[in-house]
């Protein structure tokens, strides 16, 4: 199986409060998704909530087997964090970036791989 990779530069700043990443489209037949985020100068750990859409317009949380929303922690002590998803049937994904009030730092890029 061939893999597709896309690097998206982001300018998501903590001072802007909670926000969403751009939409990442999932190619037909992809059963594996990996997204690596890079970030800088975070004062606090930051949570990303993964959301999915069957139409690219309306998004809902991706839930794990226990019905808990799937999250990724951006640990302030590291420059990147990666999430791997297998067997998610969807058309599009995005991430809600949950910054604390008046947080500094930024999410700078997302490397998106599907296969």
C-alpha cells in the first residue's frame, strides 16, 4: 500500500483561545491515519480533540472503544506529538486545540500521513 504525506504549516497561537485545525481529507480506502504536530513555547500542556465528518461540514468527536473522546496531549516539554489511528471510516478529520486561558505558545505544523 502506498502512503500519502502532506505537511501543513499552522499559525495557531495560544493567545487566540480555543480553535480548530484545518480539515484533513481522508483518501478513499485509507485505513491508517497518522498526524504529527509540532509546537513551540507552550507554557502548559495543551489538549487536542480529534473530530470526524462524513460530509466535511459537520464534525463530531472521535470516540474510543469506551466512548471517551480521543485526545492528544501536546506536552510542553517536547517539540512534537503524534497520534496514530487505525480503522477509522470517515471522509475528513480535524482537531480542536484546547488552549488554557491566556496561554502562550503556538502549534506550528501538522504532518499528515494516510495509507
